[in-house]
C-alpha cells in the first residue's frame, strides 16, 4: 500500500486501539483489523476502484472507529468477575453477621469469645493477598505447577510432624499468633498444581495414565492417616473433575469411583458399629440419647424455626459446633426458613456462576482451574447443607465463608480470586507485547 493509504489505515487502527484499555491485546487487534481492511480493499480493487477509493470504502464498511473501539473494549476488557466477587462478599458478610450475633448473645462457648476479631484478621489477610493475585495473570502459575505440588506435600508432612492438635485433630501449624490447618490448605495447592500438570496431559499413553493417577492419589495417604474423610472426599472429587476435564475418559473416572465406594463400604462392613453409626441419620430414633441425638436436635431446631425463626431463643448447648459444622441449622433456627431458602438460592447462583465462567474460558489451564474449584465449592456446600438437613451423616465440614474458621476463609477467598483472575484474562493473550 502507498504511504498515504498506510497513514489512513494506521490512523483508523490507532483510533480504535486508543479506546481499548487492555493494551495487551492491541497488537492482535491491529493485525486483525488490517487483515480485514486488506481483504475488503482487494474486493473493491477487483471491481475497478483505485487503491485510495478502496481503502476509503473498506474503512467505511468496517464502521466508525469510535463504535468499533468501544465494542472491542467491552470484549477485551480485563476486569475481574465482579458478580462472583459480589456474591462472595455477600457470603462473608452473612457469615460475620451470624457469628457476631452468636458472640453478642452468648450463643457460643467461652473458647470462641474472640472469633469475630480472629475472623477479621484472617479475612483481611485473604483480601490483601487477593488484591495482589488479581494483578497477576493466572497463567504465570502454570510453570510453577511442580513446585506447588511439592508445597502441598510439604504442608501434609508439616501437618503430621510439625503441628499441634486442636479439638483432638492434628494438622494445625502455628506461625506466631496465626494458626493454619495444613489439611485445609493442601487441597487448594493440589488443585492449582494438578490443573497445570494435566493441561495437555496424554491420558491415552498408559505410562502417563499411571503417572496421572499416582499424582492424584499419592496425597490421599495423608488424609487416610490423619484420618480426614471429608477433605479426602472433597479433594478426590475436585481432582477427578480436573482429570475428566483434561481428557481422561469417563470410564476411568467411573471405575475409580466404583472402587473407592466399594472399599469404603467394605471398611464399614468390617465393623457393625461403623455401619450403624454411618447410617444413623436414617433412623436417629433408635439411639435418641446416643449417636442419634444430634440428628434429633437438628430436626427439632428446623421444625420449630417457622418462616422467620426464633430469634435469640438459642443456647449453644442445644447444638454443639453451631458456629462451624451446623451454621446452616443455626441460621434457620434463629432467622427462619425464609433466610435458609434465600441462602440456598445464593449458593446455587454462586455455583452456577463459577460453572458459567468455566464455559467461557478457552484456555485449557484456566478451564481446569475453574472446574476444579467449582467442584471444590459444590461438594463443600452440598455436604454442609445435606448433613444439616439430615440427608447424610454428620461430618466435620464447615460451610464456605459462613462458618468460623480462619485458614478455610483465606483459602476460599483465594479460590474465588483465582476463578475471577481466569475470568479477567480469558480474552487476553498471555505475555503479549504492550
């Protein structure tokens, strides 16, 4: 093209790019627009127009630079998922209000009289780290996948040999006045690591198939030794989701689930007491003063709640661990089924939003991260709500964001941050010039 035509095209392209705030996509946008203009010019020249006339016609057909620039700015806008962040903030606010209501009205034992201040510290720490993470392209994590996997294993080892016990459970690591749970944090790092390792993994090769299963299930020995059945189940389902998303055939996933389920029931069947204890939620009246007591309490509190709850008529002796495992029942008891239904709707919207983010991501690594964390949250919420409604056995699992727990709050905040980070950079090329 002549210098005059070049100036016209470049001026048009520069005007468009000037309206696109995400500078990392400018180079790609320029190449794409110039390519379109050249194609249109060729068509016009073929019908007898001069180059100068052809470029004017082509630019006019492309549309106003202002309109095109604003449209492309919307498409390539590198902004976090504010809707998901808003939902997360709502969860955290509800959790703080519930725990403050407990603490203010003496509905929690003296061991937790400082839980609001503790949660505030952990929450502030999680938000601070998130603000830093949001500025970093999530794809930068991929090259450190092996290191992150090793960090997770080190956390497990530290949880066994360098930790103390709280409420009879090992795995608590103290750093100054900060206490974190190694078994809560490790699955978070494992999901990030496995997403990076399995992006482009050759599941058709038997050697890689074996190695992939080894990478996933080797850490499970720590959950078994602790023992920690809840985090074990949550981690395995999240890991299988990543494997399936990365190309593992469904039959291998179903076989794995079948073997795991069979082994679990064989373990229960080895002792009649285990089966009775595990299935007690189906008939709690058979041991009303023993293993069935907690199920009867949950049912009683729910049935007496009504639409708007019983307010301050709650005593922590009525429901031990109401601030953690049974926060959902506490919400219904004090504020009614109306509040419970709203919370369930918010949970469903939260999971659907994460799933939607996963469907909009073209990058394989980003899709694996989002789907892994989607499974992580979905299983936690499902188990928490299910056991509070007597639909499954009571397990030591907290409800994300709402229940009392410092390290779990930080991990959940960081998980949402990574999902939002994937959403932010989904239409931006990695390591582009600009």
